[in-house]
């Protein structure tokens, strides 16, 4: 009878220890996942900021006035006179 009592206590100690190890392991995993989640949120925010910056840069680069200014200054382009314009009609079957 005493032997079965010792076995029961030993079993309870082993189960309690296993449970404690499981709790610690689960907490560690939860903290690691939370940290990874925060890192991904920060990365996502930085990508959104960069995306906004790139959109602004693109709109600046393709602005009509800027393209026209570069064409005039760097390439020496000018608008043709009315007599210099030839309109072609597409005559494909």
C-alpha cells in the first residue's frame, strides 16, 4: 500500500514536471512568434513607406512639364510647325 502511494506521488511529480516544461515551452514559442510578428509588421510598414515614395517619384518623373522641359533642354526638341506635320492614315487590310 505504501509502495502504491509512492508510485502515485512519483507519477504526479513527473506529470507536474512535464506540464511545467510544456508551459515554459509554449510561452517561449508564443514570445518568439510575437517577436516575429512585430518584425513583419515593421517590415510591412517600411515597404508601405517605400511604395509611397516610389509612387511620388514616378509621378514626378512622368509629369508632362518635366518631360517637355527635358526634351527642350537636353535634346533640343521643339514643337513642329503646322506645315511640318504629316498625318498618316492606317491602310491595313
